[in-house]
C-alpha cells in the first residue's frame, strides 16, 4: 500500500496549475480543463480517441467493482466475445443494421480470408446472439445471463469530448435470454433500478427513470428504458439504458429452446449497458471552480495528508503524519511530503484532483494533539483531536457523500418545469432547464419540436400521477407527460 | 449468491457428454474436447478468433483479481490506452517495427481522415510511450508505473488453438519508466518473481525462470526474462515475460526527464505481460481423462453438492443439502438438484467441468449424520460427519492445491535432461523432454539446432551452478547451460 500512495504523488506532473476559467464563464472549457489538469484523460494521437489516465481509470474500476458485485449476486456471469464481427451478422436484424452501420469501422481486406468485411464491434448483440443460438437448447439452459466488459468503437463525426463523445469507449453490456417475455421485461426494469442505485448511491447523481419513445429506442428493441441525469449546463445525460428486445433478435439469430411443453419457442431477450460516459457525468455534476470533486464512495484515495514542514519541527510532524497515514490506511491516504512546494500549492493541487478530505498537520496542531480536517466540497475546516480522527473522517465522508447528492437532487428538481404551450417550452429550454409536458408520442411531433426548439424527448417518466391533457405541439389527447430537453 | 449458483446449473448444456479420447491417445483432441465440453471457450465465426465462455472467463477473472492486488501493492496503476495506433508510431523503433508489422490488422481507409493507416494494437508500447513523453518532465514524475488489461489482435497464420493461439487474446501489459537502469532492471526481475508466484501458488504450475537469447528476446528489448512451464505433450509454454528496455524506446519516443543534477536524461524502461494463454497452460497441466481439473485457489465454484434423491426421503435430503450450501457459502457451492438426471450423470458432468470437491448426500448418509466428500484430482472418497464438513473441505482444498503442484513439479523435474552431444539432444527432444546443455549463445548455432531437431532455446535458467563446458553444437567454450525444447 505504501507504494500505491507514493505513486499518487509521483504522478503529479510538475506543470500542474489551477483552472483558468470558471464553470459559469465557459462550461465546456471548464470541463476540458478539469479532465486535463486532474489527469483523468487525454486526447489520443488518433482523432476522436482518448487515453484514460490512472486517475480516471480508478473511477471506472470503482464503478466496475461495485456493479460487478451487483450483477453476480443476480446470477449474471461475465464472458468475452470477439472484437471483430462479420458484416453479414449486422444485416440479420433490419433496424439494428440501419442503426449501427453508418458508425462502423472495418478491418482492411488484406487481413481477411473471405470477401466479407469485418467490423470492429460497435456493440455485441449480433456476435453474442449467434453464439447463444448454439448454446441454448432447452428451457433448462434458461435464463442465460451474460455480461461483457469491453471496448467499443463507433466512428462518431461530432466533435470529440473526453468521456462523453469519443470513437472508442469502455462499457458493460449485459445480454440475457429468458423463457418468457415477463421475465425478460421484469429483469430489464430491475436492472434499471440497479442503474439508479449505482448512479445515486455511488456516484451521487440523481436520475429520472422512464421509457423512451418509439423514435428514440434502441435499434431492434421493443422497449428501451433509460436513466437520465441533468447536467449544470442545461443538457440531459443518459446514464444507462435497458432494453426489452422481445423475440426480434432471437428470430433473426435463431435462438430457440424446447419449452416445458416440448415445443420449440424463440427466446425472450433483454440487454442493458452503461459506459465510461458515467465519468463525464460525475465530473460535470459535482466539480467546481477549484477543480474535480469526487464523491467519497467512488474515490480511491479518500484523504490527502499535508504535513506543514518547518526546519525545526519537520521530523516530529512527519512522524505524526506517517502515524496518521497508517491509522487511516483503509481510506488509501496520500501523504504529500514534498519539500519543494508550499502547503498552499499542495492544497490547490489536491483540490484540483478532487481528493474528498484534506488533513493538515503542523507544529501548532501537534502541540494541541490535533489536526485540521478540510472537506473538498464545502471547504469547511474542522480541528479534530488526534484520537478522534478516524471517527471524524468517517463522519465527514458520509456527510460529503450525502450532501453532494442532496445538492444535485435539488438542482435536478428545480430543473424540471411543466409547460403547456410551445412558447413556454421554448423559453424553458432556452433557460437551460427541462420541460415536462403532455405529448402525443408520435415521431412527427417529436421531429417538429426538435426542429423548432433543439430539444428532444428524453423519456416518459415512470410513476406519473394519472393526468389527461393535450399534446403540447399538435393538441391531440394525451394521457401522460414526457420529458423534453437538450442532451449530450 | 443464490442466483449465481443457480446459474451455474442452468448453464450446463443438455447435450453434455464425456470426453471421447484420452490424453494419451490424442493430446491435442483431448485438449480441444475439454475446452469445448467444460464450456471454457468456443471458436468464433471469424477464423482465428475465440469466445471466452463464462467458465473460462471466471478463471481469467480470478487471475486478474490476484495479480491486480499484487501490482497495486507495488505502486502500479491501471489505465486504458487507445485500440488504434497510427502506422508511423510502429516505425519509430526499428526492431519493434520489424517484429510486429507482419501480424498487424489495419482499419479500412474510408474510416480515416489522414493518409496514415491505423493498426489494431498488437501490443501497446508505441501508443503508451508517446503519451509518457508528454506526461514525464522531471525525476519527481518517476517511477511512472502503469498497467493495462486489454484485448490484443495479432494476425497469426498458424492453426488456431483456443487460449494458446488465437488472433485476439486478452492480456495485461505493464509499462514503466524509471530514473535509473538499475531500478528498471530490478523491477523487471522482481516482476518475474511475481509471475512465478502467480503460476506456482495460484495456478499450481511449476516454472523455470531465465533470460532469453538475443534471438528470442522481445523486439526492442535489451533483455527479455521469461517464465517457462512444460506441458505433458512435451512442449514448453511461455507463461509470461518481463523486459528491460534500456533507453531504446525512450530515445525513439522522446521520453526525457530532468534528473536531480538538472540535466535532461532519457527514461529507463521495462515492461511485463502475460495473457489468456495461462488458461491453456492450466488446462493442459492438471486435467485428466475425466476432464478439466481446476486448482482450488483459482476455482470460483469450489464445491458441488449432489443430493441423492429418492421419492420418500427427497425433502429431508434436499433440506440438509441446502443447509450445507449455506454453511459453505464462502466456497460458492453449486447445488445440483436436477431431478431428471441420475447422480452418476451429475458426477460425470461436474468432473468434466473441474469442480474441485464433490459432496454426495443421500438418505443413508443422513442417518449417519454424515456426507461423502470426493476429491476431483484423486477421486478419493471420504465420509465426513456433518459438523466437521467445513474443516474437512478446507483441508481437502489445501491438500488438493499442494498435491497438484507437487505432481506437476515432479513431472517438470523429470522432464529436464542434461545432454552433451547433438545425438543425445535429439533423442531427448524426441522423447518429449527438454534438454539442458552448454551452448555458445550465438544465433547461428540456435538456428542450426532448430533446423536439425525442431527444438528452440527456451531460456538460460537462473541460479545455475558455475560450470564450464563446450557448446553442444559448435564446441566453442561455454560458461552456462541453456534450456532447449519444443514450444507452443
């Protein structure tokens, strides 16, 4: 563990400096600077690609660890399917093919024995379901529940945004086959709740759950369910989706099983996934003008200890700092004992990098047998007696986690405004909020609203109070409201 | 956890049947059948590619978990670098370019904005070191220690062998920069010891450590160190390599740092990696004519409980079996309560799949308040009183782990034979063993021996007793012995 903490220090680059814009001045540039200066990710030499640096990857690992436990407890197993997929596979499910073909990167012909092109996977339905059709024979083989953690390539033409829009990203994709449609749909909805839990309890990002419109659903799905978050710049961010696929893919790929009645039946499928986008959402939701803020539960290094070094008391202070480091080992503390830098510079650097708690310890603190505990999000300083440190650290971490969530939840709640006319809708969207409105759920009105306001449909939220009204665009009767907003 | 164990049962395919060849009759076909019937991996629709099925991937996850803890304790951090690498990057280090270019798969031109081709990574030195050159400025940034778990594509033309030779595989690649050559080389040698520990203590595969010849070393390395295992079919299997890279890549990619004297200096590098090949080595080393044998430490499900079901005692037996399942939860037991299959069939199936221990429990056992505990490797049966089960399970798992290693170690030791003439060498190799012999360490003799005997140099083993002799091929003086053998 010693080595690990040392590393955190060594990795800081000597050129680190604070942010040069505020969140309010230029949100996009503020985001880019945090990603760069907190050393979360870098632009790769190939346009549109990114390198996820250790600080960013540690967040992904924490998400993986948490979610992997959740799915394994649900009976899901991990596996690994090939990176390259034959072109003909994409053509088997019509909607799916149309949805993905434009974004596919292909392998050069001279590396292929066949005339058929090979795609670098933009998603793995086709290659996985081809295998499933060989593995599944009987109802005894069901449910088949497999997840894959892997890299994905989609040749985006929009501008690159690290973690949010890159041509390669990392994700998890769960692909499952059940004996009945009820089981498949139930699981898709339960997984949506698992995503909500991950987003809210771990990442402290409040979300809205709902179903996508016909137009916005996943190519090949019967229903797409989504977890939507809302970012401070007025755009919604999709934090994960789950899909009930019905028998669409099962019919295209021949996934059949002998049911209990002894008849062949096509399997009932669902799928669900989230990606390294979540890290982008995390950065935007919590960070401030000092830099990154990482919710304690997802932070690998939860504490930085900064000893205040003067020549005559240096040894005593360092000794105590190291004792603290040991006592707080479970929080993976970083001890910043660099002698060529001032405490102020160090505070700035670790604030920029988002370490949840700072412990300052100097000769005066030592006299009082205490330290100063500083929270990253509020800046609140609190003197703590040394024997109380661990207890106070735990308390502060918990308070910070819950306070970050509350703050983000208040923002989300205040960002959803009801509208009943197109003029209202337009004004609310321009005011960087989302609109909840009655809607006829047709693609035509969806297209028109998008063209007139730049806002798309996010989802039809669950648990609406029964209401009846008129579509905000065409005036046709509507029984439920939908959420409109700009999006990433 | 309930769900997880249930899954293990459900995934068994209804067509499972035993092996149709023995290890002795046809080793290669025996291996293929185990991989297929224990559901470890499958051939993918694209030639040369594989699907790693849940049972196989669980072994990889156990290896990852173990090794990830090891490297993190050493101060290594994980990161993720892009899948696609510009062609020009490969050309920066001459030997490296020559070594890898023939195996590279390229992305089609129509997905590229530049005239430059993009390679699917066959290894990541070039893309990582380009980034390192931007991240490293001062000795304070060193050591930089980064590891990546990822997929790799190399367009092999030899015949596909699941886990051992496929065009895509999974691996870890650690790439590190130090301020001095001593540190870089020391770390490369320490990592070799970590590999040995992983192989011997976790996978129960004994290995030989040594240095590769000039001819066999990694393209671009100063020294390549290897961990070599020996398979029952008379071929050596490389289980991992570590490389001291000197400043070769640092010079090619401009990785410079300001040293303590205030001068710019090129970084000193090393790298180390192992792949999903390890799973192939595991299968070959321990399995038998009943199927897969998984060393207990690496097995996810360490026990299968088979209740012997008769109509009149079914409920009582099932109840006790479920109590046992709960009591043994830490071993992720599978309970096989399928009613349509005989106990004998179930035993065969779980033996094929390599579950380390089997617990049989029937009405007669119940009367005696005992169960039957059966070891997968030896077949040894032992009645155990129910209150003693956990203790006996632990003991049996430990004994099995150590017994598998001992057996493999005895085989390895008996498979290394000293030779002093070419005739002896040839005969030993034909007898499916390895040869230890004095050697002049020139490429010429290496080529000649390969041509004449099909045996290549494996490594110059460490810790040799000082000896002097003559090269087995040319008769020139030699001060150390080298290991020859056929290889995968």
